[in-house]
C-alpha cells in the first residue's frame, strides 16, 4: 500500500498520456446522451460520485443497486461503468443488463482486456499499473484524474488542463508531510467521523472506507452540515472527527465539534496542510493524507494494510 501511494504521480502521468490519444472522441460520445448513469462499487462508486458532480445529466448509482432500481434504459442512455479490475460482479451484471435494454457502455478500468473492457462500447484505460494491496489508492487517483481530464475537454477549459498536468508536483508536496500523517495515524481513535461538503463529499466517503478497510476502524462519513441533524449525538472523547476543507460550513461546525471530540482538519492552512489547488481537483489531493493515516493506523494496530483478513481485491461472487 505504501509503495502504491508513492506511485500515484506516475499513475497520473501514464493515465493522462493514455487518455490524450482519444479524449476528444470520448467527450463527443458523452455529449450525445441525454441520460447518463455512472456505476461502481466501493472506491469506484466514490469515483462515480465525482463524475456525477462534474457532468450534467449524470446520476451515480451503486452497481449493486442498479438493476434493482428498474431504471428506464434505451438507446439514449449511456452507462459509465467504473471498475479497477474490470471483473466486479455487480458492475458486470449491471453492464450486461444495460446492454440488453439497448444502453451504451463507457467502461473505465485499470485492466486491459478485462470483462468490462471487452463488454464496453467505449473504453478508458487508466494506467495506474498493477495494484496488489486490497485497499485502492493509486487506481482511485487515476480514476479521478481521468474524469477531471475528460471534464476539462468537455467544457474546453485550458487552465483546468494545465492544473491537471501539474497534479504530480502537488502530490509530491503532500508526500513531504508523511511524518505528520504518521503521527495522526498512530494516535487515531477507534471511532472516526469524516466530514466533507460538495466536491469533497465523495472524498469523505473514500476516506472513511480506507480507515475501515485497512485499520478496522468504526468510521462513517457525512456531508458536513448533515452531521448536525441527529448524528452529532454519538460524539465523545473516544471519537475523532476528520474535517475536509475550510469553507464556511466547516469553520462553523468545527466550533461545535471541538466541545465533544478531537477535530483533525485537512485544508490549505489546517492541522494537516495540503497544497493550494482549485476546488475541482481537491478530491485528488485531499484523499492522500488519509491514505497515509489509514496505513499507519493499521501498522500501529499490528494489522497488514495490504491484506485485510475479511476482504478480497475483487468481488466476483
């Protein structure tokens, strides 16, 4: 896991080189469809939420729930299916269901010639390289980068393209803070709440999942202000709250949270400082400190973050 986190800049560079060959064609496909459903499971579902936040007419749905929703699908429907392995049962079942009803499929996968790759009408191949740890790190960064790069072409924003191309240097800046991440990881409580709003809400979900997968923590994620609606009741001195971002909602709620629990903020000038970057790309940067925190918490507990005992890399059953 640690090695793969450090491969994230390379994953971005290689994914962008791959995508540059056909990004305009994929964008033209996306623009044809009035209805877009984005599906994935686990980490890939969180990437699906990021896609939903950027692209109009798109709705993210858990792959495991897609068929059960009995959604109306026809030849004006595009299903964007995201799967690192390209073999996840829930994603493959959903893709076959959509194609049977006439929908078209854009597959986003890290695995050439996987089942998803072969079934898809159009394809994006992320180039994160083989990911051996069960918890996804570099493959998630590659997924988000591919989605952001697509969007930069979708809206024709040259400045956004430049910022995306500069992401590797920003990530190297985050690596310089590894000692701080280790400190927080080793002192993290067994119960953790992660809060994030807007573009950072999928990052909150992904952060919580990383803490559960690798360190066996009881962790949940919420949109920042939503946590005030009842959920606040369970806070205590044995719970840490990780707050992503420094918007008005976050600044307001932190004052209340600190009465009950330790608050760890991640933002450009917080306890855990991250590089300055435009809002749209914050999800790619803000997840990295939590990846490290989860890794070091697992080690502190004597756990193997690469191989959680109850999990497998690909859910095929």
